[in-house]
């Protein structure tokens, strides 16, 4: 007796679905990379002297985003928050250095 196989067990159909999944992941990664580049370009002048901190902030945002179900949606917001935190830190450090110089000149 020859029993026909259901249509969803077709190997070419499974390969097509797998191919779509792979392409979808590639699209997500490309989107995250584009967002990373856009953010990098926007803050390049601001954080030029702290490029390593800037890169670490982007990497941390990417790692946090990939712990969620929707990394491609959350990464841009997380990255902006991280970069803004680094920028604020840099501003505070610069203010502290200026205050220190003023105090040193006073004595």
C-alpha cells in the first residue's frame, strides 16, 4: 500500500522555509549594522577622543538587544541610550578637569 505524504513534509518546502529564516536573520543583522553605523556617524565628533568607550557602548547595546525576541527593534534605542550615557560621562569628566585646573591655578 502506497500512502501519500502530506504537502508540508516536502523537503523542498522545508529548504525554502529554512532559506527564508536564514535570509531573515541576515536582514536583521544588516539592519542592526546600519543602525550602528548611523549612530556612529552621528556621535563621531562628540566621542572622537573616547572611541573605545563608544565602541564598547555599541557592543553592549547589541548584546542586550540580542537577549530579547526583537533585537532589530530594540537595538537602535538601546544604542542611543548607551551612547548618550557615554557622552554625558565625557561631559562630566571635562567639567571636572576644568574645575581641577581652576583650583590648581588658585593655589
